[in-house]
C-alpha cells in the first residue's frame, strides 16, 4: 500500500512575497543613486585625468547592471507558479546571482590588467578633485549597503548585487587612500598596489557567489540538510521503519525541497496523519525544508536505498 502526501509551509511563502515587494523599492533607490554616482565619476574622471576614478566609474556601471538584473530577478521570483513553470520563477534569483558573479570575475580580471599597466606606466593625476569625487561615491555605496543589510544574509541574488556595491565601495576607499598618498608624497605606484588588493577582495566574494549558485543549479543539497542527517532524524519517529529514495534540493537560496519514500507497517496505517505531521515538522524546523512530498509505503524491497540511483542512461 502507498500513500502520497504533499506539504508546503504557507506562512513562509507569505513572508517571502511581502519580503520581495519591500526589496523592489530598495532596488529602485539603489539603481537611481548608483546612476547618479556613475555620471558624477565619469565627469570628474575626465576633468582630473584620473584613470583610477574612471576605473571606479566602470565598476559603478557594472553595479548598475548587477542591480537591474537582481531587481528583475526579484520581480520574476514573486510571480505565481504556472503549468509550464511549476515552481514559479525562484530560480531567476539564482541565475542572476550566477551572472553577477561571472561579471565580478570579469571586473577583477580588468582591475588586475589595469594595475599591471600602472606598475609600468604610472599616470599623474589631479589628486584633490579625485578625492572629492571618490568620497561622494563611497558615501553613496555605504548607504546602499546599509539599505540591504538584512536581505543580503538570506538571499543569494541580493548578496551578489551587494557584493558588487561593496567592491565598488572598497574601490572608492582605494582611490581615496591612494589619492591622499599621491597628494602628499607623489608616490603614484600606490594606486596600482591598492587596485590589486581590491581585486583580490572582489575575487574572493565573486568565487563564493558563483560556486553557491552553481551548486543550486546542479540540484545540490542545501548546506544544512543532507540525506543521512535527515534519515537519522526521521527514523526516530515512532512507526517509521525505513527511509529511501531521498531527494533534497534548493529551488533558490531560501527555498528548500524534499521528496522521500517512508516505510511503515501496514498495521500502523491508522497513524498516517500523525506520522506525516511529525515528518513535516522535523523537516521544516530542523532542516529548513519548506516544500516536501512524502510517499508512505507498507512494502519494502531489498534494492531500496537511501539515495536513488539516477545514473544517466545512454
């Protein structure tokens, strides 16, 4: 005998929809603010002949691109599921995070390339106007980071966008420090050194975003939920004899799902609802799994295993 159960925690979904709506206004503000900084830095970069400031402007342009992509992904992820997309558009956030991470890696490559050239050919710039422009850009970036301070810890897509802004803020700090040293000493090579430091900081963050998004896109298990730990917890429930064919994956950075077959005795079928309720409580409260599909069975087979054999057939 088999019994199928589907469970989803509606309260969490309700929270996320409201959460997504509130984020949209923050993205709107961030895009407008960053666009103003871009125009400002381009004008001052040309007037001061500052390659560092123009480089920072290029980073700001990438920030705008990142924010717009992430903003659009938030909009898509809030759309309801359809017959064609039965999980909705949550994966749009993960795709946005992936492309943002790739663009960060590209920007880092460009920073290193420019830094090498500055070691060889050190440019002379008007330091004081450069300091003023970089300071304004830094303040704007810090305001944006502060606005997203809560969401960036829970949402991979938002975190990737915030990493862009943090990278630009660090770049502005480098321009300010380098500009101050150049203004006082004339040691223009400091600019290249700081650029390399900033590049490594951005590279580390970008690699984390790309690796996490690829893990989700490849249907990897969430960090806090692996099959062995889940099976051990569920086997502690009365009446459950075995767990097999477990699949765990993340739809996006904050939406985890699971399917599993659960073996019980046929004489215990009267406790089916109690068993399912306990299973779903453990999955949600202990492992953060919001969407679960459980198939209860009363007949087991020797070939049953915790993990399903899903080898690709030629």
